[in-house]
């Protein structure tokens, strides 16, 4: 039997069932006011995924104070969780992208101004008896674990080159004598803004942000389920801090290995302790002390 357990590590749990799989999920808020991550658990269609929303660089507050990143992630999640059928995973994501554009226009946001847009990265799978289909955009990742104990990183971190530029500028600020996260964030803002302009471009990355170009920059496909023992889907909040000059490009493989070694809850605890040791982000250059952390561990 499949047991899906959704846990925020706050004592709240919910369960659903399907044959042959056991699913553990976790979603923990980082330093922001809102948890801008979300989870897809659609047992009826065997759709599972993680979403990482990102708020706009131009301040926005929803009717109840929601950030744009929160609204984007929730919209993508509801599109997938409430779907009764789907010809393809990309159909679902394109539908979510179109709905997000409509929601932003209704909120008075210009689709042409990328710094105003609410965005969401996603990694989504559909599990069938013989195949695992996937769709992905941004830096949400999918790792596959095989019977011979090998680990395959299926997805590409499309944002790694953008994040590495921001971290390099952040490190320059530290070298120049800046000591607080607020100062370093302001110093790095021009580079962060340039990164947003690369959304859904050929030299940038794919992301759900209402742009009709989104489908041209997302990735999708399927892999055989033969000898697959487990799947791990996770948002970039599970990336471990790196020293200056160390790229994130290969981090997904490190994370996948540590999650298998420690287990998902213990890995998140270990990572949080590491982040807490560097609250101003000066030893490990990064934009936030602690980002939202969301993951699905699926045992087949």
C-alpha cells in the first residue's frame, strides 16, 4: 500500500493511499514571512511534485498579505492537485502558466515587466507501472535511486549559472568589508535584477511566470521504471551553503547522497544547523540565511 504523509514538522499530518509506493513529504518555511514552496500530491492521477515560488522584485502584497511567490506556488499546486485528468504534464504546467498570467493582470501587474512578475519553479512526476514521466522548470530537481545503489540526477539546475553570478558579487561585497546581510543584499541587487530578466530566454532559464515563452524553456520526458527503487524531488532550499567560488551545479548529486544516508528529516535538520551557524551569509555567500525547504521522498 502507498502511504502519503505530508509533514511540516509541526505535528500536522495527513494520509492518503495507493498501491506499491510510500511517500514522505516535508515543507518548512525559511526566513520569509510566507512559505513560498508548495507540494503536489494527486494520488488519483499519481502526480507528485514540488514547487518553489519567488516573489517579485517590485513589492506586492495580496488581499491577505500574501507574497507573489506564495500566490504563484499555490496556483501551480492547485492546478495540479485539482486536475481530474491530464494528457501530459506540460499541459498542466502550461495551464498553470496561463492562469498565473491572468491572475497577475487582474492584480494590475504588467506581464512585460519581469521584475514585477510572480514566478514558480517546479519538478513534477507521474508514476505509472512501467514509466516515470517528468516535467521541470528552474532549479527544482529530480533524483532517481536504482537497485544497484546508483543515483541519477534527471533534471538540470537551470538557474545555477545565474545564482553563481549573484554569489560571486555577494562574495565581492564581503571582500569589500560589508558585514550584514542587508548591506550585501543591496550591493547584489543589480545582479539579481539582471537575473530576473533572463527568465524564459535562451541564455537564461525556464520558469512559470505567465510568459507565453515558458513551454519553450521547460524540460519534460520519461524514464523507465526498471530497477528504480526511489525518487527524490526537492526545491533549492535543500541546497547546502557553499564557500566562495564553489558552484552549485553538482549539488543535486551531493544532496541525493546525503538524503539517502541521513534520511530526509535528519538531512533538513543538519542543513538548518549549518545555515544557523552563518546568519549574515558571510561565510557561505547566499541571498537568504535559510530558504523554504520542500521535498518528496517516494519509495517504489
